[in-house]
C-alpha cells in the first residue's frame, strides 16, 4: 500500500515569471467613460485620459476616448461600435458601484458572450490594499466576439490601479482570445 500524499497546492508550483512585456502584435484598445457628470460638462473627465495613458504606455494602440451617459442604450451602442471596429480590449470606466445609475456590469453582461469571473475576484482581493470599499465594486471582465471587455471604476486613480493589477494577465488573455476567435472563424468559414 502506497503512503497517502497531499494534493499539490499553489505553493508547490514553480515560481511563474510575469508575461508582461511588449505585445507580439499591436493590440487595439478603446476607452469608454460612463459618467453623467463629465458627460454633461459639469466636470472634466480625468479617468479616461488616465486609463488611455496606462494602456498606451503598456503597448496598446488607443483610439479616441468616448464619453457616454449612464444610459443603457448609450453604453450598449458604444460597446457595439468598439467591438465592431475590431478593438481587442474595451475598457469601460465608471458605473461599477452600487448606485441606480451604475449600470456598466448589467449592460456588459447582457451584451457579452461570457464572463471571466476571476478578473473581478482578483480586483476585489488586490485592491483591498487601497480601499475597504473594493468589496463593493462590481468590476469585472467579459468577452464579446473575441474582444476583452473590462468594467472598472470611474476615478483616475482606481482605473490605473485596476489596470495595473491585471496588467500581467492582459497579454495572455488577448493572445488566448485571438487564437480562439481566429480558429473559430476559420472553422465556421471552412464549414460554410
């Protein structure tokens, strides 16, 4: 009879090197800011430029920032345009809190093909070092037609922190989505 061994744990795995670095292909990214106060000119948006700057500094080709009101049709239209325009990463800033106008997760969930629950879990765990209110965040990640959709907080500071938390995962996720989406498209075309 063999002695019982414990199942392996994360501590037993070899140390993983981060995958962050130059993208092998340029990934296109867009930033959508959902925020009524900035959208009507009551405030100047700082979140969109901060997120775009982080993305650009990390190898993404970032298009113009789109400002939309906290309305279902406005956000769903902006998301549909971004995905139709071939964006690999769509970052939605704002609308992830508990307020009645915080609709980003509902809109993205309804429009997406599937969710990536681990991103929201990672953000909530890692952002605890910045704020206890991270447990109240409804930030998350989803996929639509091969594009990665990220719904993150609408403050410049939090947006940059959240992007930094998943920064090492983005190249890996986008590479996986490109492979899956390209091969699925080839299979569909081959059977047409």
